[in-house]
């Protein structure tokens, strides 16, 4: 994902006002109280594949407190959540964007935020070298921005990538090298937890009207539905709404609408992009599964009740021109042969992948 230029410019302006590099922020009402932590404080341990930053005048191998930022590569290669410590609280952060000028093949800018956007972290890498699968970061600035506080900048060094396994002695029994991790899809804009609505009267009228006017051929928004929809907080400015669309015997669909937070009469009905070569717009999010921290929306459309065929999509929520949000298609899988062989939709034949 390329870093949003407008977003980048805004952060660079904030960073320029933050002042020079300091050892650590003071415990002050107007400053971010950033704290160092050690290996022992990382509950899940340090993975061979990680993104770690430590204070540039400390050594994480010898100093008890050295780390500023740490994220293991987990699950299917997805990065995060990352962790930092502010005051006495450990915060989980999720990657929003990366980009900037390449340094030996490594992106130079990374933007992370907590789920509620209360804390944001911008990492700017100035110098790094590649050794095997690992980038050794020789110079970086990490800026922590917290609402109501003066931004804090720390000078850092670190690692990004995978350390080589320790070499075996000549007498040791050879072991098979672990397979190189396949990078997963880039994260989207984090989406807050789901709030189930009691009935559809709690949906914003503008959201329902958008679905009625633009997706009437796909969605029976005025029909009977077994639930009232859902609301998700994206940030201080936007909400995401699931508007009931269709309810069938073995699956259901919702339409996805963005409104202001709180709703003020404006809305944006999200379309689900098709793979290249396929025309038309899709509004039905079939059996939607929203992975909020990663900003992913997965949909599964079944061709019949036994679930042995259909299509599977993975989208992410991203910034779009004009200060709006939209969905980007990351992965499309399809199993057209209804052969009675059941398997997880994520294992159906891959048709399109954008990462």
C-alpha cells in the first residue's frame, strides 16, 4: 500500500513541530510519556520474524530496558499487532500504511495507530542494510502522537524481517530450514468493534435511503430481516453501517455504508470491486466477516446450501481521493464445481490476488 500523500504531508508538518530527538519523554501533562521495555515484557516472546526498534544508545541484548516498538510477524504472515508502552499502559497498534522512498528495497515510512486512533506512531527509516532476510535498521526516527499531547520523537535502531536460524555444528543432525514466510495482505484502516442494532429503525435514514435508491435490484432493504444491522466506529469522523440487504435460507447479505460520526445526513454506499476483466458493481456483502483490527472485510457467496462451491473475497478499507473511504479487492477465490467436496472457502482456487 502506498502511503497517502495528504496524510503523509500532515504528519510531516506535525513532526517538524515536535522538536529534536530526546532520550525519552518526561512524565509531563503535555508530553507523551513514552517508556522503554525489555524482552521479558513481550508476553508472546520475540519471533524470528519481527519489526523491532530500540533506543539508539541502548543494546537490547545487554540493557534491561531498550525497546521502543515491537511487532512479531504472526498468523499467515500478517504483521502485528505492534506494541509500545506509554506511561504504565501497553498499547496495541495496527499498520495503516507504508511507503516512501525505498532504501535497499525497504519502505522508508510506516504509519501505525491504536484501534481508536488515540495514539499514532510514524516510523521514518533513514538508513538500513539487508543481511539475508533481515534489514538491519541503522538510523530511524519514531514519532509518537497522542491526542492532547505534544508529539514525541525518539532516535532508534532496529530490525525488520527474519533472522537466520542458528547454524548447526558439523556433528549435529541436519534439519530442514523453515520455509520463508509469504507476506500477507497489507492491513486496511482499522474498524472498531461491532455493535448489533436492536432493529432497523436505529440505522441512519440516509444509509437506508442510499441502499434503497442505488442497490434496489440487489437488496430488499424494506423486506423482512432477522436482525437490525450493525454499527462500527472507524474513527472520530466516520462510522461504518451494515444495512440488512437479503435474507435467504442458508445465507444473508448486507450493504455497507459510511456516514459521518455522528450521522449528519451524508452517506457513501460502498461497492465491492470485481477482479480485473469483470464489469459491474456489487453492493451485496454476502455473509460478511469484518476483521476490524486489520481493516479487512471478507465475503463468502455460496452457490448451494452444502457450501461446496461459490466465491470468496477479501477486501480492505482504504482512503480514497476526496476524503472518502472505499474498498480495495485483495483476493478473489472461486470454486465453480459443486462436487460435494467441502473445504474452507479460503482454500478454494485462487483467481486474483493483489499482494
